[in-house]
């Protein structure tokens, strides 16, 4: 009897187009997110990285093309995020965890209650079982001893780890990270990066990281996707992306001030601007 394996990809973007009014953010974008791997979404600010996360979570809907979430087995029909009703979308979100920029902890809840929150909201688990799961998740991020502290009593790096424990509280298949390294000191940054990689492998997760930190992200990612000008400018392993001959990708991965991405926003000649102001 043949094995009933699921699709090797958990998420597929197929010819996706999305924009705000006349401003196109994603234009005929296609890529896949393989199961069990860490995929990094990178590129210049405003390139559509966070938009991709919102399309996967159903906060936005593609104007054309498809965003597909595949099932747990080959018998499960793929889910088109853009055509789901509210109930189906909420059910699909149960398979996802999200780590927001700067953690986004509830400031009036303790560390323990922040991690317990999704279980209390979305499950019928007993208080004793929730307690055990919370302690296990906090232990996984090294903060079991901080469970009774308030968010105001912990550092930024610790808050990010609490947010990670909350993101994995319901044992999701997919965890999305929006700038998980922003604002962290080198020690906290390295700790967060190591945790993302370790938890991905230990729990069999699929991870998508939006980040501008090249060194740490390239170190833990299996696949890197560079978005630019509404398109996929490069896609491959970190080594393949680093060796790309695409001028924009070369500028980005080498942090060059000069290249396709210009310092000045497009404008008329400066002299013409001043003359037009003087004539008014």
C-alpha cells in the first residue's frame, strides 16, 4: 500500500497580486514554503514582507492569484485562504502561530497568563493541564522561573521569548515571525535566533521569518526569498542568494549604499522645486 504523504510544501503563493489603491505591493508573486524548514522573507522596507504574512493569516485577501495552505495529509484538500468564510479562516488560524514585532504582550497580564491566553480562549483544557503546558512552553524558552513576573518587569529580549512561548502554545504547524530580532542586543538576538531554529526542528514546525538581520537570519534559514519591486528577486539557499548576480540582491546582501535602491525618493530637480516655491 502506498504511503499517504502530505504535500511537501505547507504554503503556496501562486501568481498573487496585491496592492493598496494604485500602489502595487506584490505583482504576480509565486513561491513555496516547504514543510519543516525555516524560510526567510527579506528585502528593502516596503517590499511586501509583512503583507505576505497578512495574506497567509487571512487579514488581507489577494486581489488575484491564490494563497494555499496544504493539509496534514494527502487526503486533506488544500485550503485557499482568500476564499474562506470567517469560521473556516478561524479554524485555519488554529494551525498558525504569530510572533509580532516587539512581542506585543498583554501588559496587564503576567508572563504565565500571556502564554495561557490562547489556550483559555480556544480550548476546553482544564486549568491543571493548561498550567502544565504553560510551564513546558516557558521552560522551552528558558523562562519558567519568570512565570509570575509582569511584562514591565522583564527585558525586551525576555519579552520576545515569552511571545514565542505564546506563539507555540497551541502547537501550531506554522509559526510566522515579524522582525523577531528588532531592537535586541547581540546576546538576546543570538538567543532568539537559536531558539527559532531549535524549536523549529524539535517540534517539527514550519517557520517564516521576516527580518532585516542578514547574518543571524542567513545562519538559521534553509530558504531565503528576497522581495523587491513587487517581485521575487531571488530565492534559494542562503549561499545561493549571497552569490546572486541580480544588482538589487547584491546591493541588499552586501549592505551597499549605492545601487538600484536609491537614497532619494523620486522627485523633480531640486532647483526646479525651489523655483516653483518662489513663484507662488
